C-alpha cells in the first residue's frame, strides 16, 4: 500500500465570512476562475447561517438595565469537487479566489482502490456504487448525530419550542 495508489475521492471546502457580500465575491471569483481552467464546476451547497450572541453590562457598577446585546452571523457556502486529478491546482484555485475577509476549511477524502490483485476483478460501476453507499451512510450518521452536535454548540434554544416537548421547529410528525 503505497502513497501513489491513493486518489482524492472528494474535496469539500467551506467558505465562511461574516459579511454576505464578501462571500458572494468569493463565489464569483471561483466561478470566473473555473471558467478558464479545466476543472469541472463543483457541487455547491448553501449551509445554514450560524449566529452567536454576546451580552455584557455596559458599566461595571450599574444595574442590570444597561445590558448590551450583540448578534454575530457567519455566512457559509460549501463546494464539493469529485475525482480531482490535480490536487495542487484545484487547491490553488479554491484558495486564490478568496477575498481577504473570507476563511476556508478544506476536507480531503482519500480513496484507496485496494490491492492490485483484486483491482482488475472490480467493475467500474461497482466502485462508484460503493462510494455512493459510503457517502449515504455518512450522511445518515451525520443526520442522526445532528442534535448532539447542535447541543455541543450551546445555542440550541433558538430552534426548540419548549411547549412542544422539545421538538425542533422543522420536524413534522
């Protein structure tokens, strides 16, 4: 099992920005860059906006009537490249299209096709079906654990209705 036998199955990257316009400019830069390159257009997905709150008392010895409340938002967009051949140029395209106020997180999913003896027995469609089955399984696990992940973020109160038995706002019975 050598390093050259591994292929990059998927490259997922998430653009995050506190300003919506900066995120739009990053996506437009990526679109313009991909028009001139040989890389295929990635699968886009808008992720939910994250919000977190900060509250503090304006003066140290005043009463609780001078509270300051701030709400900060993060706008996020995720793109997925599949079967990337040239990893360096793709990563350079992704990072080069960012604006200064945008941050990026990249998730690499590597694939090892198996030992060379068994590789010729496998049909081309079987590898794709196996990859799709693994991705469906991962999505099912993430969906199952999404409530625990949200609880760990410590801001679950905005999506729960306490008088409905702690059901999420989007759940239907």
